[in-house]
C-alpha cells in the first residue's frame, strides 16, 4: 500500500447572534502546510466544520499511523473571538521521499472574517 488516508472531523461551535441590531465580527485563522485547502462560507451555519484527509506516501499502514501520531499537528481551537485551525506535519530533518500532506475542506458561517496563512498547496 502506497499510503494511508485518515479522515478526521473537527467541529467548533460558534454561537449565532440572535435578533435586534447586534453585530459581531470574528476572525478565523487557518495555517495549512503541504496539501490543499478548500474553504466555503455557508449561509445559516453556526459552527466551523473541517474535514481533513491525511496522505502519507511511501509508508505501510503501521509506519504511516506512527508518523501521523508523532508528527501531525491538526487542531481547531478557539482563541478569544478567533478560531485557529492548524494542519501541518512537523518532520524536522528526518523526512525522506515524498512528504505527507493534509487536504482540508472547511465550511464556516458566511458572516465570519477570514485570514489564511497557507504554507504550500492549492487554495480554493
């Protein structure tokens, strides 16, 4: 087997503002390393949903799982009024061959501000 694909679902609830003239701006920061990133704003959504596909090439399933466990940073955390998603491998100098990657599909409320810090890969 050339690699392994692992699916992970992360959900961070963000309360929706209700009624009146109240308005709130929030900022979502994404830091995605190698891989692809697809983001869509969804009307009426009150949470951030992330589907992560992790690809580890040129490793058998056991070695891939160990690499994911020890080297993958995949978090979605609330920091004040911001949600911060981090998806990257911390391999240091020991990486040989094709690098592992994370493909992210993010759905978020369409009224949130967005800031993206993307290291490499495609962005949609």
